């Protein structure tokens, strides 16, 4: 499932061809994705101008001139692809329509934005902008890791007394928006914390150190275009490359990357998800 860096990478790729541009024609090629698509979605999108393209947690939000906001969730295999426009230094011609091209936006300026999703675990909704924050997908989300509301005081407060593992606490979208399994594994390795460690047992210093580490890991992943494991692609179809920087994720049985450490990366299952860590470096 794409995490914050992958979604932010896609948002940034879409900015040049969507933000400030009018949707000249929208086509919706099926009635549903993970859930039913909004009524008259193509009609409501056609003619609207994208005033702002933003991200909330793992969702892309396009605020429209019609006072509505298009919410986009990529799901497991969803891809937002640009053709007919300039992406970086390359011009991508329009490809032939694909079997899984479910929503197609013809943008002012000649670009085409296509939502392609083979597994259909993605989702789209179209709601009043004024009430977007109260949408069921967004209402319970915690602060953004790069936002001013996320600091060591906040983190210490929400972790205090929690008898859940720190891995589970950091994955809780009600506490911090956007963190997923891959990047929490990498964060805990850099912080020297075992994923099984109880969240409420962290010292004040350990909690304070988590905040800049979380931001550093996410920023590095965004700079690398995210991590391409199975389905994630950037808007130009290219892979992300942060997976080449993984210290622990997916490295079970391989040597720890810390100089002088002779331990092997271990894996433990927590709440149905694999946690990768170094038994020597992380306590």
C-alpha cells in the first residue's frame, strides 16, 4: 500500500499539469472502484478548475472551482499517469486506452491524467470542499509528520501510558497521519528501538528523537521518489528508488547495516504485519 512518500511523490508529479488548470473533459469508465464512485462524477468534474492539489495522510485532494474536492486514494495498485504533457524533460504521448484506465481527465494545456488501477482497491469521492475535513476517510486522522502540530510535546502526550508496541502506535493513523509499515520499520531502526518496545515505556529523550528521525526518513523517501515494491510508479511511469536505502525492511536474514554489528536482521509479525529489525541495535 503506498505510504506518505509515494503519495506525496505522485502529488508533486501532478502539480504542473493539474493545479491551476481546467478539466476540459472527464471520463468515468466504470461505476465503482473499491466503493461506488460519486453520482454524475464525470459531469461534475468536466469544466472545473483545480484550484489546489494537496495531500492529507495517504490521500490526494484536488480542490475545485465548483466548491467541491476530489479525494483520491491509490489503494494497492492505483496509478496516476500523465500523458501528452511535459513531465520533467520528457514529452509523453497519449497511449492507447488501457483495460484498467478507470478515470481519465483531459486537462487544459493538452495533458491527460489517467487513474489506472488493476486491482480496484483504490477509491475516489467528490464532496463539498467546506466539509472535506469531516469526511469519514479524513475526520479521525492525526497531525501530519511535517506539520507544526507534530512535535515532541505532542508525541510524548499521545504515547504516554500506552501499553501497545511502539510499532503499532506509530502506525495508528489517529496519532500520526501517513506513516506505514515500511517507513516505521526504518524509523525504529534509526532510533535504536525494538518494534516490540511498549510505547509508554519510552524515555523523554527517545520520544524527542523520534520526531526528527520520522521527518528525515520521510523526506529522504520523497526525494528518492518513494519505494517501488510491486505496483507503485511515479506519474511519469518511473520507479521510486528508496527501497535501495532500506536498512531493515525486507532484509530478514541479511547482515545488519550498522558498521561493527554482526547481527542478522530479524522479522516478527505484529498485528498481521511483518516488522523487520536488528536484535542487537534495537532494544
